[in-house]
């Protein structure tokens, strides 16, 4: 696998990740890495995102999700291979 390969992952972040600007933080991380997908809060307190782009860019996004913004406390990050989103760009979705 090269860094130019396209990777698509569903990323679930658990911990103290709502009410601290986590979605906006991930939108910026996605835009900086030219990724496609979305991010949303989940009713169970987690944040979920779908990201698609070069492997290197997706790895940078996952690294950012593991850290989170100031005030967040990430306790777990789950990654699942997924299908690419049907749209281009990165969107902040309403809570699910």
C-alpha cells in the first residue's frame, strides 16, 4: 500500500468529546488534509466520522482524532473500513 492509495474509514471517538468543539476540530483536520466525508455527535456521547482520502491524509486525521481539541479527553478510537461517501468535501452533520 502506498501513501497515494485511497483509504476510507469510519472513525468512532469515545470519551469526553461532546461540548468541547470536537466536531469543528475534526472538520478543520479533514479540510487541512483534503478529505471527504462527515462528522456527527452520537446519542451515546461519542463522535462518529467517515473520512476518505489518501492513506497518509486519513492517518493524519486519525492522529488528530486521537488527540482532540483542548478540553477533550479521548478514551477510545475505533476504526472500521468503509465505503467512500457519495459526496465531495467534508460536512458537519446533525447529531444522530
